[in-house]
C-alpha cells in the first residue's frame, strides 16, 4: 500500500479533531499570487458532489489544484491497491472522478481552477509514460510525480542510489512529454543511515534539469529537518510545496519510515497559521528558492469546509 493510501485508510476510519496552536506573525516579502489545494484534502466531498466541491474551492479563493490517482491510465497494480482500501476510506473517487481528462479539465476551467500538479504511482511512471504525457498535456499540468517511495525500495543507501538513477530516467522521459517530474518527500530519509542522509543522495545524484521536488513542510519538520535550510541549499530544485501546520513542533520517535510513526503525529496537524510552524518564513524561503506551486494539504481534517477556508484565509494575509 502506498503512503497516501495507507494514511487515508487509517485516518478516514477514525475521528480526527482539529487542534489549534499559536501562529507565526513574521511577514513575507511577497504575497502568494495563486494558492492551490491538494484534492486529497476533501475526497469525500468530491466523491459526493464534484461540481459543488469545485465551486466551494473557487469561492474560498483557491486557483490551482493538485490531483491524485489512480487515473484511467494508471497501472493495474495501482487500481488494485486503490480498490482494496476504498471500503475503509469511505469514498471511491480519484483521478478525474469518473470523467475523461477533457471533461475534467473543462469542469475546472468553468470554475476558474487550473490543475498544475499531480501524484501518480511509480510503476505507472515507468510503464505508462505516453498515456501520462497525453493526460498532462490535456490538463496543462506543470508537475507530476510520486508522493512517496515504496517502503521496500528504500531499505538501504544502495536502494536510494538506485532510486536516484530511476528518477533520472523518469525525469528524462517526463521532460520529453512536456512536464516536470517531482518527488514529494515524506518523513523518512531525513536522518542518517550508515553515516549519510538518504534524501541528500537523491538530491545530489539526480539531474537538476530532470528531477524536481515537492516539499511537505510538515513531514520535513517531523523528520527533524529544517525546511528553510533545504530550500536555501537546493535552490531551483523545489518546484512545489505542501503547506500544513503543526500544533507544537514535534519529531518522529524513530526514522519516520513506518506508518505507526506518521499516525502518531496526525493529532498535531492543524490549519495553516493555527500552529507553531513559521509559515511566513517558510513561504518566503520557498519563493526565493524557486517554488512555483503552493498547495494546502490537510491529511487529517474533520471539517474541510471550515479548515480549508481557515488555511487559505490565513495565506491571503501573507
């Protein structure tokens, strides 16, 4: 099961409570022109009424969206994994929500929204690139990539070195299809493994013209790393960012590589600006580093109609 499916399988099956902490007040030098939303923040609403949900996002002020799979073109294994978890998740919609890419794109346009990024499984990127390229061009996506490296492919430093090679190959094909391949980090790979930081292996051994990154500021922080330090050191590599907040700064008890460690930190997630993370400083560092797409993502949210509005209302003040 991939990271996103597992997280939602567990989270949606239980009740989550929004926790509110202290927000930061340091100003950014430049506001956000376009604020996006990762659609997995409101999957049940989208499943129940796609049209009304898109209109709600528009009314809140969101302009970009990030989609999640599987899609009609996704590998069979991705569809099978999805079907296995949907009974527990409580929703079935994904990809284009029963529409063709053309129909879905038209719906977004009618609501003043634009799909600029998306998550897809690794196998599909390796085996379905022509189909992916067609869908990307239809929707006008800028970025498309994976939300996590499968657990069995990141057990050693050699695994990470092989993954860097895999990313270079995917990135080359993606560039030929007209989009940027991105890797969204989770909480693993940020602490030393045999004397090296695994994420550094990927960043340092991938072609900066072919492989890009999406920073999840919550999981980066939970992994014991400083989001701003990565943004400053690897300028131009991060093209997208997931914005969420943490009630109080807390790190994993372990290496951040197992689902139980992620689940333990779910209760600390809260709306952007309601926690202890220095959101203005992180956003400003992202802008200076070259981040082009900022997406609100709230993995565990009891009432998205309230929480997602809280997040964007706060970001509009930066």
